[in-house]
């Protein structure tokens, strides 16, 4: 399998998940809609965004929540997604949708978009703190979002919490979240994936 990714973007959650599950996966970073071998990324993702997971038979999944669940379901014993048909699985889907639409897209897609109008950015920034208030309440001193195991929802939230830090939102004001983030940053799979992705960012910045 190949994961098309951008360093420290939402595709980091899929990278973490594959490492957590011990799945054989080649991470291929894209830049300016080109693949690492100079190919046109639109030939892989008509939508032009990451993550895209190319399966060994050539089929492609190109939405974070489906990529995450596909990877988790390849290794059920890793506990990265509750079993299908259980209430916990629906809680996981509910949480992935929340993170994807309300946090990722409604906030960060606007805050990071250089072309977004200032009032749009301002409205998105105004959601940063209430969102962290909600997440802190939701975690309520627990260190996982769904059930009591680290799941793909946590891989996604860790990825998004990195972005709060990038936009100067100091997580120290939310001690539950800061502790959650610190703890999961120490997971070997998270540290390994972020090490690779930060190195790629630094290579580009050099
Ligand atoms: N609906 C997609 C959105 C993915 C997305 O926004 N990816 C961003 C990186 S975090 C991206 O590739 N942006 C570049 C672009 O849209 O051109 C999902 O949830 O996976």
C-alpha cells in the first residue's frame, strides 16, 4: 500500500495509524500537486488533496475517515477501531466526522488558507477556544476519545492538536488536553511518524 501525504498535514493521522498497526506502507510525500517521482498528483487524486491510500490492487481511498478506518480494519487486534456493529464503532464514526468537518475544515481549512478573506479567517479563529473547551470536556481527564484504547480518532486529534500549536493556541490553558497531547506524542508510532514528517518539512524549508 502507498499513502500519499503532505508533511504534518491531516495525512499524518493515517501515517500514525499504519505504524500503530504495523502495516507495510510506503509513505509518498507530494509537493505542489506533484508526486515524489514528478508525476501529476491529480492522476492519483482527482480532488488533489491528501490523504490518498493506494491499495496493492490500485484502488484508491481519498478521505481521511475512510483511510483511517480501512487501515485500522486491516489489523483489528491492534484495537485502532472498535468492531463493526458495536455502538463504539458509531461513536468512532461520529467523532471522526466531528474532527473532519467541524475542526479540520470549519476551522483550520480557513485559518490556513492564504486566499480566505479576513472575516472568514476571523470567524474560524473565534472557534479555536470553544472547540478546545468542548474537547477538554469531552476528554474529562481520560486519555482516549472513544472507549479506553488509542484509536484512529486519537491519531486524528493528535494531528489536529499540533495545528492548534502552529496557530499560537497554547494548549496549557486546557490542562486535560495538554496532558493528552503530551502523552500521545510519546507513543512510538506517533514519534516515528512525526519524526519523518518534520524532517521532510525541514528539508523543504532548507
Ligand atoms: N475531505 C478531505 C480533506 C483533506 C484535506 O483537506 N487535505 C489537505 C491537507 S490537511 C490538503 O491536501 N490540502 C491541499 C489542497 O486541498 O489542495 C478529508 O477529510 O480527508
